[in-house]
C-alpha cells in the first residue's frame, strides 16, 4: 500500500470506531461495538491502489485483528455503470476524470489539448445533466437530488475552468444549460403533483359527502365513476 493508502485506512478506522461507539450496546455486562460497513473511493487512476485497504491492529496480549476497507476505483466506472448500480450522487464526478489529462497538458503547455478537453468537458457536462434529468423524470431521484447533481456539475466545471481552461463563456454556458433543464422540469412536476393532490382531495370530499347522505359504496362508485375499491379505501382511511 502507498503512504496515502495507509493514512486513509487509519482515518477510516477512526471514523468507523466513532460510529461504532455511537451504536454500541451492553449485553450481559459486555459492551459491543458495531462497526459500519465502509468503502473508500479513489477518484484518480493509480495502479498502486489495491482492492482493499488493510490495517493490522495488535493488542497488548498480542491478539491481532486485520481491519479491512473495500476500495471503489472510480475511474473504472462509466456513468452508465453508475446508473445501473444506482450510484447516482457520483455521476457528476465523471467530470473530475478529466483533471489528470489536464494536468499533463498544462505541464506541457499544450494549449491545443487543453482547448480540446474544454470542448469535451462542456459536452460531458451536458450529457451528465441530461442523464440526471432522465433519472428525475423516471422518479429515481427527487427534485432536491436533481438540483444538487446539477449544482455539482456547475461547481466542477467552475473548478476545471478556473484551474485549466480560463474560458469566460464556459461557465456561463453550462449554468444556462443546467437552468434550462432544472427549472421547467421541476416546475412541471410540481404542477402535476399539485393536480394529483387536488384530484385526490376532491374525490375524498365527494365520497364522504355522498356517504353522509346515506348512499352505499356501490352507489357512490356508480355515480362518481370512482372505482369501488378506491371508494372503500377512502372510507376506511378517513372514517376508521
């Protein structure tokens, strides 16, 4: 393991121990610590990074424990694989994968390569934003999550631009693009949800009013065109 890996596994152990203390309990006078299942994510490709981080813990009685943390190598995932695994919050970080190439190009003062990567970054930001929109429209993520993912895309473009591209128009274009996706979609869903809630409330009032007039479930269903199972559900929910 590299020096950074060794530092990381100690930090993970410290965090795990902190959470274990919070979740500990006492059973038959014995306190038990429950460590959470942990994973650590490495974003930039490094062939020296192993699949597991290991830490050997030796107690005063020479008892040994091997503490292991699973490693996620982010550079091995495409956005399609992240979606398949439902690792949605990590999707915007695909933009960060460009940093290594940009570092090399900057050191070589390769202006043409940096310009090419600028175009790639803009296109990738658009692709990731649209994939986030699809997840939102498919109810895989909430509006709040959608907004955070678009904001993350904006922030990463800002980071790349200010450190490598220095393109005055790039940030503005990405912000305009993300706003064009977020505002109408969230507003549309909000309206649709409001309409659904209004219809639901209206049905409840109609069913309860007709029930109060002495009509039975079958008659209410017949005249309102509301499915009888829905009528029974409303009556059960609001009168029991």
